[in-house]
C-alpha cells in the first residue's frame, strides 16, 4: 500500500475518500465484490506494526516519562490534548492545532479531534460497539424531534451481524430489546469490585443492569489477528491486530483481493461532477508534498471522510447545478452539528475486597444500559425525552498515587508496592 505515483493509472471502478473505519470498510466491500478501488488519504502513510513507534516503550524511555510537555500541549495541541487518548506516546497520531486551526463559536465550543494518517481515527477510537434498537430508530417519530428514520432495526440487523463477525466484538448477551444482542466473542470479565456493585445495583434497582462493555478487542484469535494482550495501550497501535482498525483488518482484507490501490498525502480539493450526465465522476486532489493537482476518475465515489471533512468537500464542490455545494439543495450541509456529550457522573470507594486484585490491563470497563423512557410512555417524574447509558469501571489504585502521596525514601517505596483501595467511577 505504498503511495501512488503520477505515472500509474488514474481511472478506477471506485474511489473511497478517507481511510478511517468507514473508508476501510468501503474498500473491503468494494474490492471483494470485484471493483478496482482507490483509497485516497490526505495524511501520511502508516504501516501496520512497523510505524507504531511507541508501542513497546516503557514510561522511563520517554523524555517526560509519559507525562508529556504540558507547555507544548497548551501551545500546539490545545484541542487535541483534551482527548482521552492523547499523550506523549500518541501525539504523533493527532494533528498539530497550530498547523490545522479552525474557529468555533466561543459559547458553543466544538472540539475537533483529528488524525491525518492512513487508518485515521480507527487507530484512536474507544472501540465500544453497541447496536441501535427500534427504541432508537423510532425515537424521532415517537417524540417529534428530527425526521423519522427510513429504516428499522430489522432492516439493519443482518448488517450488524456481518460487521461483528469480521470485526470481532467481545460481549455478553443480555436479552434486552432496547440493547440488542449481537454475534459476540467471549466477553471480558468484570472484576470483584464491579461484581460487588453490580449485585447491589440490580437488587436495589430492578430493571437496571450492569454488564461488561461490548468492545472490539479480541478475546480470541480471529481472521489472522491475535488476541488482545490486555496492555490497554490501544492508541499506540497494536502489532497483534487485537483491536479492530483499518490497518489491522479491513485494508489488509482489501489488499488480498489484488484490487486495492492506496494513495496517501493526497488532499481531496473537490469531488468532480458532470452536469451532462448528472453524475459524480471522480476527485481532484492536491499533493500534500508537491502541491501539484491531479485527478482520479471512477464510476463510484464513496465519501468517507469525517463528518466535518465530508461537509467541507461537499460545500467545496460547487457547480451550476449545485451552486451551494454538491448534494446541498436543502442548504443543510454543514449545519446541525452536535458534539458528543459526556462526563456527568460519580466516583466512589468500594470498601473491603483488599485480598482481591485484577490481572492485566483490561481494555474496557462496564456499562449500565439505558433505563429511562424505555417503554411506550415517558417515565413519570422524568423531565427529558429519551435516555442515556452509563460507562463505569473499578480498579485498585497503583504506584501512580505516589505523585500526590506524602512520604519519601524507602518507606514510601515500600508502601507504593502495595495496591491501594478499590475505586469505582461512573459517567454518562
């Protein structure tokens, strides 16, 4: 999957813009159906395994022991550094905010997390995998917010299964209609503190459930990818291919067909449209290194950039037929953007269990599925429509607590060799 040279072919059966999760899947499906497919990625080339340059480094091998240069972050990565996966070991997978600035309303700040490289944010995602149910697909119709979905769960369920069988989603079946079960690998185990909280939660609040998060980290080998080693360093990249990404799964599958071409450092400037045939015919790109323009043609163009980049490309692709941007007759492209809301929650100490411990660094936590407004009527006393799930997890504090613990010398070192108490956090 080396960068495409100018002298190579410029006409394909299909072009896919973007190499993240959606772009990787499009490339796999198209090539396996017999189409010669070009994947266009604006960022640099990244080779699976070889270019995970910090994967095997220990904290003491980093200049700042993994803590990073806070002044650098504030100056050059003020947005990206807010992401949970950003750090000294992963900042090379995030854009520099000084080099890629944007403006948002001060009263409605939007954190645009970006990674410009082959594989995109499939290297950085949280890997939680949930199915929507008819409770979700019918929500707009039920409460009158938004436009009714043209499909229902029965329409998409077979495709969920198709994806899950290839991705490898570890999870527990619950039999909840509002959180449909899938084609799962064996689930990760909950630890003793989580089991303690789960038992009391479900006994005290009938109808509430706590389960392990359904996650795209393999609990056993699948399709040539190795099982997760429970290192919890997924954002550095995983040579085992144990978590699902474009680089570990879909692009290699597409490459095996012999019909895949990948070009990197190619920024799509616009999508080409033929007004005579009323069809999209290809893309115009700018070489990120030479700044030269070139065009690629295809019968099918799949726009699989991020939400904002996809909107930018549509708005930039103006013509007489589409003076406000391609496929923007409604004028709604680029509007109605909503950020992901989270971080309301609680923390607590779980007393006892001091003779118990957890082994490895499990790549996921626990989850409390939605429990509000799941019937045909809104719950009494609840002032909002719809509902939310809660992400949770418990662990024993380790040696890192020494950063805020009084002490010095041998006594402190000895104390930090012993695990601290159990803590539980919950957030939605």
